[in-house]
C-alpha cells in the first residue's frame, strides 16, 4: 500500500513508522489514522518484525493531535470515523504483544499524547512537550488518554494535568515516570534504536509473553488474581514461549557461554 501521510521503514527486525505531516505539526486526520492502522496491522502480523518505533517528521512535533480543520468540516460521525484500532491506529490496539516505542521529537498534544501513552516505552527529545488540552476547546481526551494517564502517573497528578489542561516538558514527564530517557533532538532516533536493540537482545517470544502478562494482569484486582489467571493459561503467549525453539536456544547458549541466536519461533 502506498501511504500519503506516513512513511515506514524495515531494518532487520525493527519497524519504524513516521507520521509525515510536518506542515500541520503531524496532526492526525482520519485518513492518516487509517494509514497508521494499516501499517501497524502489518507490523503486528509479521513474525519477522519484533519491535516498532513511532515518531514524527521534522523537529517541531511528534503529533499535535487531531486535525482540527478536518474535524470542524465533519458533518457526521462517519466523516470523522477512526479505524477499529483507534486514533492513530494505536489507542484501541489491544492485541499487539510486540513492544512499541514512541520517539517523541517535539509537541505531543491531545491525540498525539494519547498515541504516545498507548506505546510501551517513551523516549523524548529535550524540546518535547506533553499535554491533553482538549477541555480548552470544549472536548475531552476521549481516545483513552484520561484513563491511561491516571493509571500511569497516579490519580492526583493526572487530575492536576487533566482538569487544568496543562502541559509538561520532557524533564517533568521523566520525573513522573512517563518518559524513560530524555536526549537532545539530534540523538533521539539513535536513543530509540539503542533501546530497540536492547529489547531485541532478548528472545522475542519471551518479550511478547512478558508484555501480554503485564498488561493482561492489570485487568485483575491484585497480584494473586493475576497470577492465578496466568497459571490457568489465560495468557497464551506464555504457552507459545514455553514450547518455542528459542527457549531451548536460550538455555543452550547460557550453558555454552555464547550469545543466543533468536529465531522468534
């Protein structure tokens, strides 16, 4: 599929998706969301791709949120229809057990912040700014942002940001635990690639099982309930991991004092 609003790149087991609308601060229209959904569906389905990075074109913005001009022109809900996987193909994406990194290269407002929150790890340039300003234009962060932020930084800090529609810089986002690493703009993609490489040193099926168990476990009241669900076979990625060739490779490599050669099967 030829894309108009995004670019994609494969580099071995790494997949990079760039929101390519720098003239509008990488704002995401419904058409751009559908392109992102298509690309991320392909990433999710491809056994040779193990990690993804999502970033924005240019130095000013990761994504400034929804395309307000398109939103204002919409006459019906169908005119602003998002894919089943949600805004940016990310906010309702619940089936992807592969890790996705957000490389936030500037402003991440509204839906842009929600896309970043939907990723597993965020790295940010030092000029990055995060916020959910929707109440300032009469709406709310309805694409999972309110729920994710409260779960990720705690109720009171989230309420402070959400009810005032405030923004925070990369350093503060790091203090709150939202951002794993803050680097200069010129070092951002290198930092994201290094993080991806660190992940890919681990067995991909083990990484996928870990992600599924961590996120799936949050659906239970506490650790005992999550552990019981795990032991009852609720997280199928664990069974796939335990029956894989890679688990044998990992054990053999450890005993033979060599680096494992993962196959993802």
